C-alpha cells in the first residue's frame, strides 16, 4: 500500500494499482502490508528469581487503515521501533508470574498469556500480530545446578525409602517366622500333653527303622541273634 503525501490536505491510503500523482507536490510512501516474521530475544527473571532466556517469533503486519498515523507518529521502521520494546515489556511481565519449573510444565498457558497481552499492546500502535510462538526457552547455570542437585536429592530419598521398606519387610518376616515357630512349639507341647510318651516312642521306632534300613545295605554288617549261647552250639 502507499500513503499519498500532500502538502495542503490530509494524507490518505491508496491501494495497489496505477494512480496519478502530481509531480513535486505528491510523493508516494510505500508500505509493505504482508505478514512478515520477526524473532525477538529477551532475557528476564522468573518468579523464583531464576534467569530465563526466551526467543519470541511473531508474524505481523500493519493495519492498512492506520498507515498515515503509523508513518506520521512512528515511521517506516515501525517494527524496529515498536516490536522489540513491547515484546520485552510483555515477556518480563508474564514470565515474572511463573516459577522456572512452571514455565516448562505450563508452557501452553505461558504462550497464551503472552499472545493475549502482546496482541492488545501491539494493536495500540496499529500493528496486527498473526502468530506468536516461543521458539527458545533456556535457564541460567544456577537453575541447571539446582535441577541437578534436586535430582540427586530425589535419588537419595528413593534409595533411603527402599532401605526403610526393606527393613520393614525383614522385620515383618522375622515376626511372622517367630510366630510360626511359637505356634509349632505350642502344637508339639499340646500333642505331648495328650499322648504322653507314646509320641516319643513312635519317633524312636521310626528312627530305628531308618537306621536298620541304612545298615542293611552295607556289606560290612553282620547280624547275630540275640541269644548269647549260639556259638556254644557249633560242632567241634
């Protein structure tokens, strides 16, 4: 679009196409009203005082109906004069509301807040923003060290919790084993009280059978009758 500059009456906007001009009196001032990209880096601080480095990419174009006002009050380089300052202002205002961790976990909410505030701010200068996005987000070295320390602390806490749970499990297992041994001893005691020495004699007989079975399989064992006079009955 072109702004028609005249000396004796108000400037007006001309659209694309062929137009007549009066030499030495009229002078066209050409504006590019297509959407153009621009990236603005900003360094600011979060709510928990962490250094935050951001880069905001925006697509913008001027309001065609306000071109005379933009040219008169700002100039052809309106994007150089306006966008860096309002982006810096809005980003610092929005980022200061969030902790460093929230800037990561709530990035969509941060982007929406930046877009809303920046759009309203730019429209006061006759600039329309077609798209706004955070393309770069990093933190200072202090935050990186803090994250590393937090991770180490969490790992130590998990390890301590593991040992505590293991000790509790072993304690419960020991109690259960002791209770089982006590119950078994009580059952044996009750059995002895009911049958007297019969249970002991039965255990002796079972043990004797096991011993006899083991000896029967050995070639070096000789069985002799219980009668001691057996050798006296041998023929001379």
